[in-house]
C-alpha cells in the first residue's frame, strides 16, 4: 500500500508541477521579461556646446611641443636627456625623502661587477658538482 502511494506520488508530482504553468517559471526565474519600451532611455546626441570657442594663437607665440611619452621614456632610460635639470618642488621633496643625494652614481657598474663575481662562483660550483665522482650506495 505504501509502495503504491509512493509510486503514484512520484508519477503525479511532475503533472502537478506542469499544471502550475507560469507561476513555476516565475519561482524558478526562467520566465522572460522583455523590457518596457517606454522606460528605455535613449542617450542624447553628442553636440559641441555653443561656448566652445578656441582662442586663436597670439602672433609670435611659441607653439607648445606635443608630449611624446615614449620619447621621454627613451631619453630617461638611455640617458639621452635633452631636458633641463629643473625639478618641481614635489620632485625635489620626493628625491630628498629617497636620499637621492647619497645615491651611488655608478650603480650599474657596481651591480655588474657584483653579478660577475656571483656568476664565477656559480660556474665553479657547477664544475665541482659535475666533476665529483658518484658514490655507489649499496
């Protein structure tokens, strides 16, 4: 009797769920809700404001050079700096906080020499490891 009841319950449950119709879809979140065409806002066209007037350059005025960050970066990295050494107050404060005055001017050469020493030690270590005879473990 109990088995028949369980079998009937299992067979009838999908039928009851199907009969729920759209309510089940709403509960499960599978129904489609199209947007209301009256609530959709369109973006206004881009226009130039009427006050947008560029002033013409004064006669004899030097044109500003366009900034080219890639060229500036190359000049900084490869020490081909054509710019003057005028620093702003914030740059001066940053450099004093970082103790730039106490920096080593030839730091690249110092680091290169230190790396050569490390490379030589590693080369000797490699040759020692390769040339050591292997010991057989019994």
